[in-house]
C-alpha cells in the first residue's frame, strides 16, 4: 500500500482538525443523540417561503450570469447591500474596503494566508473560537492566550503578553477577538474596552481581527443593540479587519460572509481568494442579496433574538433544576452558547465520555484554550435543539455528572 504520509507537505502534516467537526462525526453516527455541540442555527427559523420564491425567480429566468462565474470580490449588488448592513451597525466603509467570502471562516483563512508568517505570534483570548485557532495554526502561527474578564478581554494582560512576546524576539502583528457573545464564552466586550482596544492597537502597532457573527443576536432582556457596536465603527486608524456572515441570521448553507479592511489589504485577500475558489457561489450570493433587498433578514432578526433568548432560559432553568451547584455560568446576553464551569473534581474529557454513554454530546472546554487549560469548562450550545431536547439533554448531563462523581470516588 502506498505510504501517503511521505507525500504530505509540512502544512499537510500538521493541519489542525477542529474539535467541533470531530464531534460532528459522533453526532452523525449515534441514534437518539442530543447535541449541545455544534453552534448551528435552529433550522425551523430558515425562511423557506421567501427563499423558495427568490430562488424560483432567479432560476426561472434565462440570465446566464445567475449561474456564471462571478467576480472574486463578490457580486456587486450584494457588496452594495452589505454596505447598508454595515451602516446599520455604525460602520461607514467604501466599496473597495469590502470582499465577499465563503462564510466568515474563509475570511479567517485569508487573514492567515496573507498576514501570518510561520512562527508569528497571534494573540487570542483564553478561551478562543476553535475555527480561528485552526486557520491560524495551519499557517504555523504561535497562538498566545490573553485572559478574559466578565466584560471581555483583559487589556492589562493583553499589553503585558504583547510586550513579553516582543521582548522575546517574536513578531506580534495580530489580535483575534469575538467581541459580541463570544464563541465559546458568550461574553460581550464592554463599550469602554472597545474604545481602549483601538487606542491600544494604534499604540502597539497591532491589527485587530474582529469576528462578529452574533452581534445581531442580542437578548433584549439583558442587552441592547447599542452594546454590540463593532470595534471597527470607531476605528479611524485602519487598525481593524472586520468579519461577519449571514450564517447565523439567514442560513449557513449559503456560505456567504464578508470582510471589511483597508483597500490595500482587500486587494491581497482578493488575490489569495482567486487561487482558492475563484468566487464564492454566485447563486448563493444572489439569493442572499434578494433576501436583504426584500427585508427578509431584517424581519427575521427580532424572531431569532426572541427564540434564542427563550432557549437560553429553558437551558438555564433545566440546569438549575437538575444540576444545582455542580455547574456555574455567566448568563449569556446573546448568541448561541452557555459556557459552564464544572464543580471541583470534574474533568471535561472524562465527563464527555460519560455523556456520550448517555447519548449527549457537548464540546470540551480545553478545545478552546491555546495554553492547555480549560479542563474545568464545557460549552453547551442551546441554539439548534428544540426546547424538549434541551430539557432531555440536561437530564442526560445530570446522569453523566452523577456517574462521573460515583466513578471518581
Ligand atoms: C466566532 C465564529 N467565527 C466564524 C464562524 C464561521 O461562520 P461561517 O459560517 O460564516 O463560516 C463561526 C461559526 O460558528 C463562529 O462562531
């Protein structure tokens, strides 16, 4: 048999698999599994009727450009509509500063390819989104963690870590952040810190990669739209690369996201993207464009906020009822995730093994930490399962914790 290992490149050999994707394989194989693992939107929210109408119209015509290759930068009417979406979030940007990407995950990959040299330090939060960890590691970045406070990244620690790494002779050009309802910790970065971060990035000559898939999904009982104002909205120095997506506010199957950056960087991202996919799916882009134009996305947003807020409440109530003080958490004020701290004595990996025996899956906390810690945390996603499945999943978690406690005695 051919030894394929010997044909792998250094990059191919050390490719970083996402822990969450790996969980996906388990989900597909196990019958009657409750999944709190992947951060999928609730499929009942997909606006089927509108999408059917739009798609029918697009495919009923004979305009070849609907199914033709499109520009790498993106379908121009969609780019223009994105400028409107940005404006509503407080960001004013010219067309040259925007590129459509195949999901914001591709934006992270483009950032990594264009801006990271092997051995560069990228500063990330403790904990950080695994998809970003994978994209940066694939380009052989050294990921160095910065502590979080309840209101987001600890700026004193950030500065200390940056200076420490530079003093050790390393290049530090990038800070990666998810300011709105962070994946996984659900935290909302305070407005005061957002302002300070732009000043900090200017002072220390660092670029901030601001990843914002969840900003529109704030819970109206505990957060406001004003609190989700992107860092990019107050960046007058060209310090922020802003990424967002229609995955959580319309549907992830379209794979349509976008990136905002100074035009000179966008040109580089455009050139790199040419070699990856030539263009993001043009039919997807046209459907999303029509969904924006017809107000589908704007109409959907309040219902999504309400639905995910209710699901968070259901999960919290069930956890309080079933688990008492064996789990603690900071109430998420938006997004898809409840980030739970395990009582002393529990370990994320062995608890997951017990949970799988109960047909429950979640993501282990340590998957999100670049410093090898986080074994006292788990990420529970409440977005996709129904209310009944959330309650059932929490009952299974309680059984798993009871068995784990018995086992470790
Ligand atoms: C923080 C964060 N960034 C990026 C992504 C990728 O989203 P997309 O579907 O737009 O590629 C996700 C998806 O879960 C995410 O949580």
